[in-house]
């Protein structure tokens, strides 16, 4: 009986250890090795190296370190600071305009870097003090920055889309195209909410004077907007036009970000060293977790875990229908997002759930985009929302954790509204395909 339910016990042990705070990579590998020995004996060590070698030879995943390099280079070059400052002045005459500019900058940085941590930290350092100084409510300032920083999760080029596409077997270029409209839907929902909030509570989202002549302003806007737009066109345009693969486009982005840093004047040997170190650390973290997840998947499938999941979801499908099962899966991912981050969910749960859902007739592309939008919410949901941790670490004195938690509640609801729109209108995903 114990061996028949070995995948269930392995999953429970892994969940308990993760919730207890043990490191993700070592927990995945340690749990997999222990249960692999129980299920396969010493022959397990003949299977594992082949699985790891297959990951290391995966050309698609080579895009991950290059996109990370591109994002860190842009963050360290000062381009994000100039963009945020300029857009804030441009929208300052509108009630809530500074918050709207933060959302737009978050979307542009997401489309230029795809790294949530870098975007949230950058805007937390720059935008939150300015918004508080200009009379914005602490909750609105914190919620806007935290939510806008997560837009890089869904707006291409998104690292999580690359990882999900590789796991599920959907072309990354199709995922990038499919994520464009859902990403814009979220941006629109954020902006509409901010404008309504500013209309109802104008004292909490006041206007700001321009401070420059109109001609000087538009020149400054053009100067600030051109670099990230240029990089977006170079990276995404080469993918969408079929000129380059995602990996090749990532290389274009890395070179382009370096060129923009040179042109902006923020380039130095010290900065290159810092960017290279950060890239190495983030890439190592992603890939060691990926190796652990591959070992976990090998044991889980080898001991019949996928069969148990398929049987359970198949029984639900017969009684409720595929759409109801899909809703249950999305609810499950949303709930575990309160406790696990997107990397853990991507590498642990998606390989188990996605094949079963596809067997039930669910469109793989639509499924991947739904998962990506859902995972974006995990950055905002306490107690383990990473966007909240990043923002708390760089918030000015006077900003408490309670302020941040209260501020993100409306944006979590907006995330769920966006998820429901993509769920009930699958055509949003295939609009550009």
C-alpha cells in the first residue's frame, strides 16, 4: 500500500519541507533522491544523469541567462530612473497621473527586462518616495508599485513563459504572441482602477505640475521612451517576424542593453562586473531548481504519480466537465501561490497538471497563458509574495508591512478579474496568431 501511494507521500513530504522553509533546490533533490531509491533502488542513479544532461543541452533554456543579463544591465544603467521620472512629469496633470505613469513604466520595463525583482526594487526606490512626497496615499503608492513590477511575468519577453513553454512543449514565440493582449488587459485594468480611485478620492492621488515647457517635455519623453521601445522592437520584433528564435533574440537583447548602457553613459567595468555576478547568481538559482524539478518529475512519473493525477482529474471531468476541472486547477494554483513562489509552482506542479489537462482537450497555448497570469498573482499574495518582500526591503521609513498588504488587495482582485477574462474569452490568447 505504501509503494502504491509513493508519489502521494513524496508530494506531501516535499510540501511540508518547503513550507517549513528549507531551500527549494536542496529539498527537491533530497526528496527525489530518497524516494527514488525507495522506488527504483540503486538503478535510479543510472537514470538521473540522462535527465539532467537533457536539461543542460536544451537550447531554448539558453535564453534565460541572456534575458537576465539584459534586465540587470538596464536596471544598473539608469535608464529605468530616467523613464520613470519623465513619464511621471508627462502624466502629472491628470489626477492619479503619477500612479498611471508607474503602471506604464512597469509595463515597459517588463517588456524590456522580464525580471520582476529588478523592476519592483527599481520602482520602489524611485517611485514610492516621490508618490508619498506628492501627497499620494501610502496604500495606493505601495500597491501600484508592487503590482506594476509583476507585469514582467506576463508581458513578453517573460522568463516564466520560456520555462512553461519548455515544460509543456509549446513554442515560446507563440506564447509571447499569445501573452501580449492578456498583458495589455492587466495594464488597462490597473489604469482604470487608479483613475476611478483618483476621481473618488482626489486628495489621495493629486495632480502634479509639469515644471518644463511643452517642447522640452516632449523632447525629454522621446529621449526616455526610445531606448526601451528600441529594445522591445529588436527583441520581440525579431521573434514575431520569424527572423530569430527566442534564444537568438535574447542574445540581441543582451547586446542591445549593453549598447544602450554605453549610449546612456552609465557603462563601466565595475557595472559589467556587477551585472555578470548578478546574472550568474540568478541563472544558477533557476537551473539548480530546474535540475531538482527534473529529478522530482522522474521519480513522480516513474512511480505512477501522473497516472494517479490523471485518474483523479479524469473522474472529476466525467462528473463536472473539462471546464470545471480547469477552474479547479486554476483555483489550486492560486491558493498554493500564497505559500510557494512561481519557480516552485512552475517546476513542481505544472509538469504534473499540464499533460493531464491537455489530455482532457484543453488548448495547450491557452493553458500556458492562464497559468502564467495565475502565477503572476503569486507575487502579490501574502504571506510569501516576493513582490511584497522586494518592496518592503526598499520602502522609505514610515511605510509598514500593513500598508503594503492593504495596498495590494485591490490589485490582487484586478489580477483575478484579468484571469477570469482570459478564462472566459480564450480568443484573447490567439488574437495575434
